[in-house]
C-alpha cells in the first residue's frame, strides 16, 4: 500500500526503458523504498503501466502512473482511465510530460478527474509561462522541465537556474498551494541540492536513476543531498 505524499520529494519516472521493466522495475522501487525508510526522505516512483499493480502491492512508498487520459470509463480503446490506475494501486499520475503532451483543456479535465477520485496530479511544463497557466488548474504538483535538457545529464538547476527561481516566484503569485518540482538532466546529488536551494519542493527525474548500474546508490546520494539542503 503506497503512503501519501510528503515534501520535499524525489519522483522517479521509469518511462518505458527496458532497464525499468518487470523485475528490474521492482528492484528500483524496492531500492527507493529502502532509501526512503532509512533516510526519511519521501521518494515516489512512476513505473510502467503493466507494473503498477505489482509494485504498488510490494512497496510502501507513493506510486504514480505516468499518464492518464481525460476520459471516463467506456468506449475509449487504448486509453488509460483514472479508475484503472487507482484500482492498480497508484495514488496519482504524471500529466503532460514532454513525451506525452496534452492540450490545456485536457490537462484541466484530467486534474479534475484525478482529484474527484482522491488521487494526486503532477503536471509537467516546459517553461515559466506554461507553468503559470498550469498553476491556475490547481494540480497537486508542477514539474518545470525544459525538454532540451531531458536525458542529457545537464541539470536544469545548473544550466538554467533562472527558470527554477522565476517559476517558483511567478507560480507562487498565482497559486501558493501547488508544489513545484524541478526536472531535466538531474543525475547527481548536487543537482538535487541545488534545485532545493533555488526554491523547489523536489525533483522529477528518470534516466539519472533508471539507466545507472546501481540505482540504489544514486537514489541514496540524492536523498542525502536533499537532507543536507534542508
């Protein structure tokens, strides 16, 4: 059973890498759970859809889906419903990742549907202005991720620190309740530390953990950096 969200937080998106499928994904999730239990840092995982149920049943950390569609249950072949991810054990979902973009009206509908189901939402935005628009929709979290830095190993917290500090300032002027995460190129503990120092409530990352030889070690490094930045 997944526990609820606490902040600051590290969110690990498994994407559809072979490195995070099935047993590999379970190992990453259990590594994250162990580090969370030992450090007290909140760590959330977003596994592949087919692994949500098994992972959510096996670990006691927050589990998210990577996407939901803004449709009710019914004749929507190939869509992922809010009800399906909830039944599988997820407590929320990512929305509008740069690899799975949605129109603003669809984001609004999906956020409302998640909220109505008692689930959390993490909406991605690629710059300050889109992040401000998303803030008006009242999601649980917004992750600011410049797409040109995703997967590069060049952290946004160093390459474009102004986008984090400006996003925090301008989003807070619109919505003081939403939590703000930093994403793109996060691969080291120092990247996490810097993101927190710039005012974010956590980080969203993927390959920086999933595609490493020892995911548990880098998760621990990031958790300890987060602790030291408080």
